[in-house]
């Protein structure tokens, strides 16, 4: 198979900080590679180097001749004044130019220019391409094609840049965090879109389901070296564990060697001490490296939170809207102790606004929110926090607390930082030297170390590396308090929440008892059931239309079938009422967990019975 990219002996450092040393790898045509490393270890820098946006210290990067490369930056920028459609088309050559010309002529009303543009559109068969451009933008929730790019949010800017790369259809696509700022619906659409493209792919993402479903190889940067895993993310997890176990075995062998070396030293004359010291120094380097690998594999952190009373918070008749956009409408909910709630929904449905109302950072239009006296909030927001750029990491944390109580034991600020993967040397770096992901990790530490008993995390997974996410997931699994998480990270939600608020827009909020995968499975079943009923109805209508008005020999209903048919209408109506009442009870927020579970199971039973009786009613209606 053809090699699209060959990287040999690549070296890169920033002053004394060495990101990688003598790394080599290749990318074959149609290969899909996910790049994994901790924040600050050079993932984004490596992508920039390959895309030609960053210099490197040594080695070589060779592309296949005439290879077309597309690069999505983590924070893309466009020239001010550029329209969304033009920004999306600027990578796409002659067709893009004539589509831009046609759009400008349409806006200006110049008949001569419009006629010329129409002829060019026909000549290049650009109509289909324009439709495709608008379809991709619409899938990414960008609908105002003439909006100036400088008026877009950072997330919208990223989506326009992503659309541009997808439409360019390069031979090699380099994507830096493509799922950031996408809601779950967009992420699932992107998975399917990439699966259809015939191109090579190198990407950095923290979305583990996305890695699993899109990539067929994982490259890990660790200890300034490259490790390759010929499989998806699940395969990588198994094989990395094996590698770390081997490293631990190497550490045990090193300890045995140390004992032998020390015994040898004691037995030898003083004149040979220099040689003994050299051998021991070499061993200590080996031990330090192996110990670091062991710590990476087994980071755990106990939890400690303040006592939380029975009353957490209660919402009554809550209403909030921005003009015609309704966030919540006549909403009631009573939050239970130790509840772990996930909030999902498309962008713009009001998830963050809902959180801000709960915390008192935004006012509701009407209704009340009563918060218990024992509640101590810990809030991680999308906006993050501003640190003093000239302060060291350890000093920024010590400003909040010198000692942190976790799981019944006290940790110093330095020890707490180590649990969140800040090495002792990294703790004495200045904040200005941290990568974007490392700043997010530091912010997370400052939220957790205050020992809150109610955590509210608004998009906590953005820009965090996978190792940090695993530490956070373990922390939240053992957290002795309440939790609300707003996130588009499906894997993360599956690990940490026990039920969901699904924001559907215009004030509609569904309370679903289960995690995100449970919810998606339920949605698939609902769609399949609805399709079955719709197909059956369509079949009946088709048969009715094709049947003569007075068909001869048509079987008539029996007496029992007539009675059954008449009874079915009443039974279906009663089941519909029961289903509506059960759903209202589930969404009321007043049920304990056992009752909630029983009613959820009954809803599923009622839906099955309804489907069965509806099918029978349709069968009998053919004879009626």
C-alpha cells in the first residue's frame, strides 16, 4: 500500500523542555490514526509540524508526491470580513470561486454578473457542490451562510473550519480535537461522514467512542517516544496495560539489581568505588523511569466531601426564555441526596443557562429555586478561570489550600497535584508555560480541592487528555456527594451518571433513568417501533386504494372480531392515558429511586402492549 507520509528521526524542544526525541512513523493510504498523549506532551505541536505550521529541530517529514493535505487547527482563524460560505469554500478551488461569485451576484442584484455566474456554474457543474456545502454546514448547525466570521463564537468558528476541511476532501486529513464544540448529534454524524471518505486520517481527540469507531490504529507519545498499536482505542487500552505491566516487571528486576550492586560495593576496595558509583547511577535512572510508568498506570484518588443534608434543591414552576427561545417551561424537580445527573442536548437548548440559574448566576423569569443550607458548590465552567500568568503552578494551588482532605487522609497541595498528573518539576513551571489542556487540568484541581459536596461540571472533558479523564472518572465514581454534569462526551457520561435530563429545545426536558448509551438504545427502539407502525399504516392505505370499492368475496368480520375491534379502541385510549401519566410522574422529580425504576419499567411494558394492540387494530380495520 502507498505511503502518504513518512516521519523519520523527528526532534522538537522548547528550550530545556524536550517534547519528543528521534520519533519515526508512517501513514499509509486510507489509514486512520488517533494520536494520544498527556496534555503538554506535544500532540498539537506534532500536528502543526506535519502541517507545516511549526519548525522542528531535526529529522525529516516526507509526503507522497502530489499529496493533498487538509489541517484543522485547535483554534482556527479566518480573515475578518469573510462570509461563512466564503470561509468554507476558500480551500476548494475553481468550483468554490464560481459559487462565491454567484452568491455575491445574487446579493448585489447585478443582472449581467449574475448571468455570467450562472453560465460558469453550469459549465463546472457546481450546483451539486453548492448544495453539498450547505448540507454539511447545516449538519454542523451553521445556517446563516452570509454571516461574517468575526461575529461567530469560537465553537462556531471551529465548525466552519471543520466543514471546509471535509468539503476539501484531502488525501490526508489532520484534525486537532475535531469533536470539541460539537453536540452528540453532530459527533455521531461526523463519525458516519468520515467512515464514507476515502482518505488517510491523523487526529487528536479525547472522545474515546469516536476513537473506537473511526480509528484503526493508535499512536501514543510517552516519555518522548512513539508507541504504535495496530487497532482501535479498545485494543490500545489492552496493549498499553501489557506494556505498563512489562515496565513494572522491569522495575522489579532493577530493584533486585540494586541490592546486588550495593552488596558488591560493600565488598570491593575503595579504589573501585568510582566504577560502583557509575553502575548505581545508571540503575537509579532505570528505576526512576520504571517507577514513573507504574505511577501513570495506577493513579487513584480518594474523595472527601462535606456533609450534605436531605434537602438539596427544589425547583417549582420554573420558567426562563430569551425572546422566542424557551429554556425551561413550568419545570418542577426535587433533587435527591447522592444523585448523579447528566445533562445532554443539542447546542442552544439551554443546558448552561439551566446550570447558571441553579447556581444563582442567572435569574429565572418566574418560579422558585430553593437550595439546602448544607450545600457547598464546586463549579467547573466552560469559561474556565484566570490565573496569574507569572505565578508558579504550586503557588496558584496553595492560594486556595495548603492541605487537601481526601478520603480521610490529608494531602499537601503538591501531592494533590501529582494525583492529577502534575509532576514535581511541572509544579514549579510558570502558568504561562502550560498548554491549554494543562490549564484546564489545573482549573479542575482548584475546583475539587475545596471539598465541595455538590459538583457542577459544565463541559469538563473539553481539552483534557484521556489520562486525566480516567482520573476524574474514578474520582466521581467514589464521590460522596451530588453531581450534575453537562457534557457531549458519551463515554464520560456512561461512566459517571445514573440518569439524564435530555434538553430537546423550547422548554421540553425529558428525565431518562439511565446513562447515555441506555438513552440512545431507547431512542433507536422508539424509532424502530414508530417506523413499524408507519410502514404498517402505509401498507394498509396502499391496499385500500388498490382494492375495488365493493370487492367480491371479501371476508367479513366475525361477531367476536367485531367485539374485539370495538374494545380495542377503548383499550388503546386507556393505554395512551396511562403512558402519558407515567411519563409525567417520572418527570415530576418527586419519586424515590425504587418507584422511579418501577414506573420506568411499566412505561416500557405499556409501549410494548400499545404496539401489539395497534397492530391488531390495523389488521381488523382491513375487515371493518
